[in-house]
């Protein structure tokens, strides 16, 4: 089964059929399986979910990667590497892995830290921490 929104600026729909409002208006949601399909109109009123971009910044000369807990994003540690876009209120776990010969020094800008894992909640307040090794910084 595949799902599609005729206007992703109004709503997007994921592989499971879950629709997420993006802006006011109407869109047609279509489900297709083989040679059969069905559609419905979805109308979005009011303020939809806001999305925020998550990026990481590296301090120092070491190397490594940062992986998001959803498994969908991995970035080489570096300045302003974007890991993805997330809905407001979403908690995101980031895990740092130092490359051979490098050392992970810690996180900043996280809601919580446990070892090499940083948890951030995407929200409008954003974060602008001073860059430290592996720092996480949601951008608006």
C-alpha cells in the first residue's frame, strides 16, 4: 500500500497512512494497493505542527559521526551538519561515535546526556550553545 497527499504544503502522509498537518487548506489523500485506490479530502484549519531542523556542530580537530535515534540520519561530525527535520515536541536521541584516533569529549545544548547519547526536544526556543565536542544545536 502506498499513500500520497496531493498538496504536501497542507499535509504529508507517511508509509503507514498517518497524515500530518503542515498548513491550512485542503488536500486529497490517496491510498493505492495494486490496481485499486481510494481517496478522501483532508481539510486543515488553524495552526499546524511546526517543524525544526536539527544540526550538530563539532569543536576540535577529531573525526567521527553522529547518528539520530530514528536510524534515518547519520552525519560526519562537522560544523552545521544537518541530521533532519522534526515536528515540534519530538524527542530526538543523538549518539556520537569517535573515529579511530579521535576522542569524544562531550555534548552541550542537550536536554539530557548519558555517555555518548544526547537527547533534545525540538521546540520553538531553539538552542544556540557554544560549540563543544559533539554539540547538538536545533536550528530555527
